[in-house]
């Protein structure tokens, strides 16, 4: 499934909530609960995403196919749900695909209506960090080749 297809799937899921703020926030928190546990040894300052009001930890590695696999966690339920959406969209993708993608689902689902400016800024910081990881893994793959 392509990044665009994964984003479209998210847009369709959120459209079923009819813009109901409470249902949307609850759904985001449920998504966070489904995020695989991040190893405790990666929840440290080396993996903190700068620019987030909540604590967000993120790590990335490449699988044998060269796809980027993200791990993430947060100390707040809503932020964990938001980062889970990004992990869902960008994990198991080639570094180049991540670097060349403009994430559009937040605008399509009207995310700015139910998360404040601080969380929006933090969400942007998470995307930036994921692109930095993709760039680093892309460089590593090219060096190893």
C-alpha cells in the first residue's frame, strides 16, 4: 500500500466520525493504544523529538528490503495517537518515498480543528524527525551499496 493510499484510508476513517470533536479525540487515543510498545532502552534523550510539548520518543531502522521502520511513543494519549498515525503512514516505506512525500491527511481530516497550535507544531516536528531519519538511512544505504 502506497503512502497516498494509507493517507486516504485515514481520511476515510475520520470521515465516519462526522467531525464530532469528542469522538475524534477518543479515536485518536484508541489509535495510540494500538501502537506497538517502544523498547524502554530507546525512551531516552537521544530519541526525544525536539519541538513537542509532550514527550515524544522516536527511533528508526531499516529492514532487509531497505524500508524504514519507525518506533514511537509519547507520554500523553492524544500525542501517542497522533504519532501512531505518522508511523502507520510512513513505516515500511523506502527512505526516498518518505523524503519526497508531503503529508496531506492532517489537512484533509481538519486536524487543526481538534488539536491546538502547540500540538500542530509538535506534529510538524515529528514529521521533520521522520524525514531526518529517512535521510540518514538513505545515506547509510547508499554508503553500504
